């Protein structure tokens, strides 16, 4: 019962993060990036030690062999069949290397178990090289793991854990050892890539840049890329020119609504104006129906037909007969949240429902899972 209350409390702390506007003026760097300046993915294999008998069991031979190989580097000769410990777990370590970082900078890493470890809580990630797609080592990770879960229980009773405890993060846990060269100038030209390609937005950006730096400086290649010729007065200081381009103010349509989901912790961040189309979903005992209806009315003055759309959301839990919620008028995602919460849904129920609605194409927002 207490877990249910905690889940509902987390459910009620969903954050509203988007504000709807018809048009907006933003800096170009908010909706686009310079081609050639991008993130790079890193990955590595490592060991986590210091676990309280929640690590890999003897059945995971790769972990035993890894422990043996590590100890041999320190002059300790031992065979895998001589190891009797559950305080170590084999993990995959991933990280995102941002552009323009230099040797010695720090980045966060994510650690996930690949064996049968029950939890990484309290563990320490041992030194792990992180490689790029080219096989080169670009960073080295090490440090204590922060697991975003909580648990209940006593010494006599087993722990009741919520959220994933086999995945965690090491904040600033990796040191950059190799710099990734960024080539963003090609024949005195830089390119701007829109985060959400759109021909209309590309045309708006091109016009704004030409107005700012001179006619024919910018040319839209397609709906996602705008090429910009560096003016002569900026040829000796390209950095200033790139900064000026990123700082250029452009008109844009309403920013795309986004729903951010963290499946490990059950956290959902969404905008209050996210809309959904007609859809029917069955999830466990929950039944959810969104209905869009159109009414035709005759204008008494001009004699023209007018279309009026309305949406209702109804949910029911088969385990709770008669527990029905009906929401009239226009349905937003926040209406859906309230409806699912009214029948005792959890954040993970909402996450599953959101993924299903997105797959159906009925969710008018970007769904980002982290």
C-alpha cells in the first residue's frame, strides 16, 4: 500500500515544461547546429566492485574471467574456478562525448549490468577505457555509481525495490583522453542543420541570415541544411562569425512539444498542450478510449455549415467496477494523465500508454526516452 502511495506521489509531480505560442523569436542556436560539430558515442566494458553480495553469480563465466585477467595485471595469479564472490558485476559503460571538449575535460557515463547482478547500488566502477566507433580510446571512466532507485524493508524482510537498480550513472566519471577534431569549415563555407527539418523554416532562416550578413550569403540546400558563405571581413576570425550566426534571431513556429520519459526512474516530463487523436488502448486492467466527434451546425446569418470538434476520454479499471472518468471538450495529454491517475495508474502505466499512442501515430509530440 505504501508503495502505491509513493508511486502516486511521483505521478503527481509530473512537470509542465512547454508553453504554447503562435510564433516566437529565438536564437538560431536554439533550433539548429553547425554541421561538423556534433556528439560522438563511446562504449566500454568494465567491472563494478564493492557490491553487497548483489553482483554476478558463479554462472557468469565472463565476469570470473574478467576478474582473473584484472588481478593478473597486479601480479595475482588465480584461476576463474577459484573465485567465490558476488561483490563484482560485469557492466557496459556508455557515454556521449560532446564536441569541442579538450583532453582533461570530464563527462558523465552510464553503467548497465550485462550479467545476473541484482543491483549496482553502492558499487564502484573500476577503470574502464571508452572507445569510439573507430576503435580508438577517447576517455577513461572510473568512480562511484549513483543508482536512481529507492527501496524499503528491514533486515528480516527482503527489500522491496522500485525502479531499475541494475543501471546507474557516474557524474563526471570519465576523463577525456583524446580530442575529436571538429571540421566545420569547407571552402570558406559553413552549414547549419535544423534540428527539425522543414522547408518553411529553412526559408525563414535563410532570409534572416541574408538580412543579417548580406544578400546571397546564405542558401537553403533543402529543408534541413542552409549553407553560409563566410564574408570576407570574417575570414580571419571564423569563430566570431559562427558565434554571430548562432546568435541571429529568427522567427519560428510554435516549438515542437516534447514528452521526455525516464524508464529507469519512472519520471515523465511533458508539455501541457500536447494533443492526442482518437485512439483505444488496453493496458493490463486499464481500458482507455479517446473519442473525437464532429458536429455540423448551420450558421443562421450566412447559411454556412460550421464544424465543431470535441474530444472525450474515458478510462476504466476492470478491477474497480464503476470507476469511470469522462473528460469532455478538447483532450490534451494532461487530461490523459489525470484520467489514468484517477483509476490508480502508476508512472510506468503512463509510460507504456505513451509509447503505444506514439507508435499508433496519435501523439502529436516528440517522445524522447532517456
